[in-house]
């Protein structure tokens, strides 16, 4: 009974925290303009008028590139989801739409997302239609190589202003370093 009470208390606390964070995020999203105005006022008091202008220029540039990055990452995830949808339709997999959505959404997560999505998709295929599992695994591995070496550099080259070669170099070096 004690274990059940502790679990219920912990679980309910996490639900309450999730709801609070969700509400704060929604308020921040809907009241973005007023929050920005307030932050600028605080900046002017702390840093002065001239530094505030320089800081906001840098922040605006960072915001611009972050939004381009997220948009490009979203486009990449959509492309991967659509490619998987077509492939799963060709091999007549059960739950084709669900699997494509899972693979597209998890692809949005850097580095480990495609692995997580591939494992979840593989488990679902193993439970529903195990005869296509090997084809699914081979296709997923090939698709991830094509995506990482061709699709991502082409998409991100446009959003960053770099050539696809330098995007690929930065991905490889960043992956080795981090």
C-alpha cells in the first residue's frame, strides 16, 4: 500500500508539473510580444541603451537562423515520413500511417531520433508482419545513410548559406567531436 501511495503521489506530481509547464509555455507563446518588450526594458536598465541594441541585433540573428534550422529540420522529418509511408505501402506493412508518423516525428530528434524510431517501427513490424522485418531494417539503414549524406546537406545548405559539402563536413566533424 505504501509503495502504491508513493507511486500515486509521484505520478500526480509529475502530471501537475507537466500541466504547469504546458500552461507557462502557452502563456509565453501567446504573450510573446509583451514578454519581449519587458525583456528589452530590463536589458536597457542593466546594459544601457547602446549595448541593448547590439545584444538584440545578435539575438535577432540567432532567432532567424534557429527558426530556419527548425523549419528545415521539420521539412527533413516530413520527407523521411513520406518516404517511409511510400515504402511501407509498397511492402504492404500493417499500420503504415502510424509507422510513417512515428518515423517522421522521431527523425526530428537529433542523432538518436532515427534510431529510436527505427527500433519502435521494427518492433511494430515484428509483432504484426515479421516476414518484412529484414526488408524494413535494410531499407531503414539505407534511407538513414542517404538522408545523412545527401538530403540533410542539401536542405541545410539552403538554410545556412553554406555549400552542401561544408554542411556535410560540419556534420561529420561535429559527430566526431561531440
